[in-house]
């Protein structure tokens, strides 16, 4: 079990994220160094790496894995696995604060513009997929069913976010992607 972050650590992480997003938007992802991000955030590069293991982790790390897994686990057990994941993800989406939403939109736009970062998202999504799969398996869902349901819902959301129009609302795009999975012929 991981130790919860202190308020100071959370503030530092938020400062690093804001500085990185500003620099990535101005200079591009490839044109920005960790040293520049650290300087803009008022920290050392070593402190940067205490919060983010890599530069791309600033954009692709997902702090919502436990929240998603809990939301999926809270869904009625008599529902099919895909429907549990779909409803759990929609429930978790409703808990994102407006400031987190704005940051997420900035992150998505930067990632969508970079093939290397898009690949990094696929790797980072594995942790989310595993957390959701484990939550379902803990409730008695066969592992294969749980893994397919988690991957299907996460894949739909990722595809929708990468195709998101510039003026679209992130929540609406994710909701639409999950609704597509819930539609029946």
C-alpha cells in the first residue's frame, strides 16, 4: 500500500504539472527539458523526479486508478462486466473538479499531438486496466471477462479523447464513447 501524499507534496506536484503544461504549450513537448520544468516550478530536477519518474509521466500518469476501480466495484454485481466498467467510469467522471477538468483537457491536447506520447498513454493505461480488472475479479468476474471489459472501455475513451475536436467538452466526449459501448443493436 502506498503512503498518501502530504499536502506539501500535492502542492509541489501541481506546481510542476502547471509549469510543464505551460512550457509544453509554448515550446512543444520535445523542445522542453526537465531542467526547464524544474526551474519554472521553483524546484530542482531531483525533486521533479521524486514526483514524476519521466518527463512524459507529467502528461500520461493517471492519478484516478483507485477512484475508477472503486467506482467499478460499486456497480451492481448482476450487471455484465462491460456495463459495470462503463457505469463505473461514468460515475468517476462525475467526480472530477472543474480545475482538474481543465488540466486534463490540456494534457489530452498535448498528448494527442505527439505520436510518442500517444504510445506512452497506451503503456500508462495498463495500470488503470489492471486496477479495474482486479476490482472485477475480486467480485467474482472471470479474469478474461474482466480484462476484456476494462480494455474495451478504456480503449473507447482513449480513442475518443485522441479524436476530440478542439472545442469539445472532455466529459461529453468520454460520455459519448462510453455510450457507444452501451448501445444495443
